[in-house]
C-alpha cells in the first residue's frame, strides 16, 4: 500500500510537497514530500509502525525550535507532533503527550503552585524534545522532573523507559546520542513539589527578564548553539592577541565604570581573527554562543561560524540538530 493510500484510509492529516520554510521556527528548509500531522497518539503509532514496516525513513519534529533544516535539505517524510497536546494531571504527576508545549506546561504548573517549572517558562519546544535534549535553565530541568516515558521502538513495540534509562548528561541523553531509538509518545513528569504561586511567579518573571538580556527575539535563532562547556573551551583557547584585546577593553570599561557590551567582545574576537569578521552580523549581541539567521546569507555564514568555534574550542559539539 502506498503511503498516500495509507494516510487517506487511516484519516491521518497530511500535506504534500510542502516548503519547509513555511513550517519551521526560523523559516529555513527545503521541501517535504509529505508533511504529516497526526491528530492523536494512536494515529502517530499506526503511522510510525507503517513506516517502520516499510523501511521508510522519516523525521519527527515538534515546534522545530531546536532544529536547523538547511535550505538545500529535502525530506521525503516529516511528522509533526504539534497537535498532540493533551495533559492529564493525577496523583502528583503530569502525563503529557509528546507535543505539549513546555512553556505552556510551565505556566500551568506555576498557576497551580507546582515548583520545578518556573525556570522553563520561556523554553519554546515540546516536552518530548526537551526530554531528548535534556533541556533546562535557571536551576530547572526536564531530567529533574521526568519520571518515565512511553516510547514506540523501531520494532513496533511500546515500552516504558524510566528516567535512569535516558542516561542523561549535559544537554544530552541516550536518545539524542543514538544509544536508544524510538519515538517518545507520552511523558510522566513530577508536579508534587509545592510552593506559593506568588513566589514561583516572581521567580519566573525574573528569569524572563534575565533571558531577554541573553538572547535575540525567538524567531531568528534556535537558542544557544553550543553547550556551556564548548563556549568555555572556546574562550580559553582564543589567540594571545585576542586575549590581550579583551583584557584591554575590560580594563577601559572598568575605569569608565561601565559594563562592556557583548557586541564589543564579539567584534574584538572577530577582528583578531580577520577572515571571520563578516560573522559579526550573525552572532548575537548578547551571547557569542548564539547564532542569528538575519538574512538569506546566514546559511553560508553558519558553516563558517561553526567551523570557527570548533577549530578554536577543539570541540565540535552543538546543542541544536542540523539536517
């Protein structure tokens, strides 16, 4: 049975020959022959089993806020979990479908006085992507909240994975590293820890204001491109000339009693590494570890940016997924 026939018989919503620029977070990507958006978990399971059985590769996405699909990357089958957003609360836990927005879940938890979510209020992705990527900020993380996950494995079996089986490391998991394979269907998260709503809301608002000083607006970037340890290694291994330039600028701003802007730090780093100065337009004015897709030339600039950071730091690791 052809995939079109299968989708129609199963009544699974889909579109054909879709320009991914119209679907992705930063409006990048080539064409998808099939863009499929299951309306229920059951539809997702039936679809995935069909694709596994027919050995058809596919890409599964949520909000695409942590995935960079290049303009020359065409994908035959893309599955979106954007409609799988049911949340059930019972006995001190949330049972969330894979497409639940982590920021919306956080707002819900804060409103109910449930602690551990207030640092996640501005994360744009889904709970499933957050669990795979071990997302977290402001002393809050999905790995601290996760109890277990229901996973559809490539053999067509649905299994329950305890948190320990995710083998979490910084910004990574067994699923992200490819040690475990499967589609996260539902996640069970702890919501039993209580605090006053007003305290959580104040903390969340403070986190929101701080985040605004560290990143550009959300639609042109995918958050931090690199884990903290990569950027620490990057700064540590900058050339002697660059370090001298940074030291002099720091002393000057200290004498002036002013805060040195990150944009100046960026400019010094790039000027001291001549051929990279053209990257200045695409690096966040708040954070050298964040790339901003400002125009159509950004795709080419990203390749140069990634090469520069990897060469300097000695580490090729990135937080976002690149296709």
